[in-house]
C-alpha cells in the first residue's frame, strides 16, 4: 500500500511553518492517542503515521529532501531517514516527541502511554563529528562512511527494576504548602530516570554497563548542503542503559576551499584570465566546473570585466529549487614587460582609432555588473 503524503497526514499545506507543523502534529496526536482510543489498532496506526510525518517535516534537512524526492528519499534507511514506517516503537515516539504534548490532559500533565503511567526512558547522549566535503561532493551529493566510537551495552550486562521508583523512572513527592498539598515528580535519584539498575555486568564495562565500540556508519549527504549545516543520523549516538533510547549522531558540514571556484549561495564564481591577443582576436578556453571541465568561447573584442553566465552549472538548491549558475569573470591580462618590437608596435597604435576606447551602451558599468550578479 502506497504511503500517504506527510502534509496530508498532518492536515497542513506544503508552505506550513515549523509552528504550524508542530501544531498539526499535536492535534493529530491528541486525536489518535492510545489513551483516548484504547485497543483501537487503526488509531494506533494513525498515531504512528503522524509521528513519522512529524519526525521528517520538523527537521529542515529531511523536510528539504522529502519536498524534493518524496518518500523515495528515505527508502533503505540511509542517512537517518526516520522511524521507517511500521517499525516504529511507541516508547520512542513518547521519548522523542513527548515534550510537545505538555498539558495535553493525558495521564496527569502529559501523555501516559497505553492505559497507564508511561515509563520514562532515558536517551543516550548525542555524538558530534565534523565532516569535510569538497565542492564537487556538495554539488553532486555523496555517501560518506564515518568511523565513530560510541557507547553500547556490554554483552552479558543485565538490569533489574529499580527498587526506588519501581521502574517508573521518576519519584513523586508531596509537599504541604499554604495553598494545600503540592505533588511534584522528578527523575529517580537511584537510576537517574532509567527505571532500571545494574544487575550483572562484565568487568570491562563501566558503572552503567557500557563499553566503547568503534562503528562505521554510512551517511547520505544531500546535494546543496552548506558550511556549518548539521545533519542528524537518528539512533547512532551513544546507547542508553537498560531499555533506554540511543542518542543521535550529529554531522557538522565543513566545506573545503576549491582551487579555482568560489561559492556564493548556490552560485559559483570563476576568474578567467585571457591574453591581450585572445581578447582581441577571440579564442576558446577550458574552465573548471563542479561536474568536470567545459570549454567556452571567447568572442573577438572581449572586454575585461565581462561576466559570462553558465546557467545551471552551479550548486543544486538544498530546498530542491533548481541549480545556481556559474559566473565566469573575464580578466584581460596586460603584459608588464615588452621587448622593443612590441613597444614600437603599441606606440604606433596610441592614436589608432581601433585602440581608442569607445564604450557602447551594452558595455555595462562595474556597478551594473555587480547588480546583475545578484539578480
């Protein structure tokens, strides 16, 4: 069965803001929440469906990929593509998105789960790495394999229910005040909110039953990312003790400088230096692009400062709105030294009508060229 459109699931438009996306998800989550629809498999399915839609649309990077490629962008699970549909775990949903349910009226201030108090689940810490990319990799998109050391539960480690909180992960305190009895809940001090404590663990494990393990993680980098952008690979951070939820791997993009191309948004700039004879007589030159070299024509009489625009030869938009352009800035190279024969020739050309500057209306000023670059 084909998957429904995420915007349709949340009842919002494709131009919805993050506030509207969050509002749409909260409305659907309340409507189909298990506490409100006990033993209703259809409601449970729609609750998971809404959670998956929100997981994608609330992340700007994933939303951009979905807007461009649809559900196909997340098939196969590469690059942290969400909950993977029907394989979602209800505890994961509450753990990751429970903060937006505050005041929902379920379970006494927040959602409680299936017909009772929802056990708190600790989330492992996130891992952060920097990933250097060439301009060509950014322009075409790439899959990178990243080696990380993450904490995982040591083999042979077992846990038991915390005797302090009885597995709830939190303790409740009642305080008498002038306004009456006030009840507050806080993470259990014994298990730190996990609801479980160590029963047995191997000697090499730490106090929480964890060990460090090196793992190679594939990360799909979409075309058009920018320096400083952070991508999230869900569940590939440190694991949590017991039945906790794994943290995320956060990948910060670092763009490497290119030898001949300069990036400005989705556009690229290239400085092309041509000789005086080539500018006068015309020629063709080979230049770099992010998809390989291309040859461009230098028209006879080319003026220094001319900008040649190669449309679609720039960087793809991360939002899926086409590609930028490659702007080639022509610079006529004036020789600094001449021999006597060359000097005599140019001396004789001083008053020649062909060498007298005669700018035409089509020869734009510097400021007009700058204006065109940003238009």
